[in-house]
């Protein structure tokens, strides 16, 4: 029976237990399923002999979930690409594969542990997992890994064990909490309580790859909205790899982020391209405020970035996304342009709340602070039309 016919028959017959048991498609080379959170159980036996690509989206796994055993080499000997996104019921995942080249785990609610042993894995992406569990862990053994992305801004796992990765060239978005309240273990959000972000995973990665030349690094600096009784954590970041491209995202909740960003720049002086994303301005204009901090807010205590000089002599291109034109943003951008002595290109996208008058003033500011030969483009975010350009 053809694989498509078997799949149609499978999805039209509910078992007595109220879930579907996925059949083993021995001859399928690619399986891509978006099941609308149907309850699914992986096949307990059989070998996916030809399978090279498996994509599972919006799946609700039944207990016990044996996904790890189903996708490991004994039952998927040719699997090269595995993506598991927006799923429920997957609490742990153990994969041992001799063929897997690319693995993506994205938005897996309540995942508390996973173990990955993949001899030839090149690309690993783990995004928005571990978000609601305070105690969780991951172990990774992937000696051929080139790209690692670990974006878990609200719940960085407590324990991350990394094997040797001598070929790593791109480190995707790790999150770093700029201030922490040492007495608190829980953050309360609109979605409920979650474990506080933990900097230890990123610190371990920095120590592992300190001063190593890499192609790119993506880092998110995260501030909590209330900094009272919080401790500044940037001084713990003492070592850094040497990226050619730095993707720096900042979620500052209206606080001044100059000091934390300056600390990062001082440790990667060799960057050639910078992408700065101001995540505060991704929210609606009603939620934004020009002066959210009290006059004595601790975010302004670390003010060395305002006076100390810094030479980013290799930085040729700056891209700023979601610039809103708030005072603390403009102050930092002015300093950044002063540090970038070899700049030849600036691309700015404005937040949707920026007025036309503010856009014009910002463009004039960039012109006045840049050399005449610098190419400047300014536009609204997600719009292709250029408002101003040199």
C-alpha cells in the first residue's frame, strides 16, 4: 500500500485508547506531519529503512513516549534531518544516531531532559524548551557540530553538559540575565510561574570557546522589569570567543542597556558586522514608555560606557532593528557610532511607533555622526520602502 494511502487510513481510524499509533513507513524517504495536537504514539517496532527527513509539528505524544528510540540509528539508520516543533507530552528525549546531520527542537512544552549522541551532527537548534521547569538538564555529544543555537530566554536549563566541539563556528542565541535577584528562584509571568533564567550554560560555553575565532555569535541580554535588590551579573562574563559577526538582542524592559552592551563589545573587539535588535520595541506602542526607570534605578549605576573609549577598528557594518528613538537608545547609538572607526554601512529599521518627525531626526543624527562615505539606510521594520538614504 502506498505511504499516502496508509497515512490516510491511519488518521481515519482511532484506536480504543483515544490515540493514534503511527505506523512504520518502511519505504518513506520523508515524513512531514502537522497533526493539530492529535494524541499520537510512536510505533513500538519496525525500522524506517529509507527515512532521511522527519518533521513532527503540533503533535501530542502519549505516554510512554518512545520518540528517542524510534529515531535513533537502530530504527532510523539513514535519518539526516529531524525537526520536532510545537509539541506536547514530550518530557524527555534520548537520541543516539550515527547518521543525523541536523536536529531542531522548538517550543516543546515541559521537556525537562534530553541526551543527544550524534557522531556526525552538524547543526543543533534548541529553542523555547525547558521554559516551565526549574530543574532540568541536557547532555550533548556531537564532535562534528558546526552550528549550535540555544535560545531559551525564559528558562535556561540548570544543567548543560557539552562534549568536545572542535569544529564549532556559529553559536546561536544564548540568553544572559544581566541582573539577578539571588533570593528568588521563580519568575512570575502572564503565563504563570517559571524557573529563573540561569547564566551557567552560557558561561560554560564561553569558557570552552574563549578566544576561539568563530564565524558568528548570537547573544540575548535579558533584563527583568524590576531591578530592585538585584545584582549586576555582567562582570562574571570575563572571557569571550572572537566572532566575525555579532547578533546582539536586548530585552531591557525600558532600562538603560549601555553598560551591558559595552561589556560585550569590550570582549569581542574583532567583530566585522553587528546586528543589534531592540526587543522592547517589538511590543505595542501602548506598552512603551519613554522614561520607565526611577531616577535612582540601578541600571544607570554602571556608567563607564558613557566616558570610556573603545575602538572597534574592524566593524564595517551595523544593522539596528526596531529602533524606537527613546533617549537611552539614542545615547547608546551615538556612542556606538563613535567606537566604530571603520564603518562603511548602517542599516536601521524603526519600530512601528516611531513618528515621521522622529524618523527624520534620527536620520539626521546618523548622518551627522558618520563619515560622508558611510552608506545609511533608514526604513520601518518589515517594510521594504526606504525612508531616507545616503
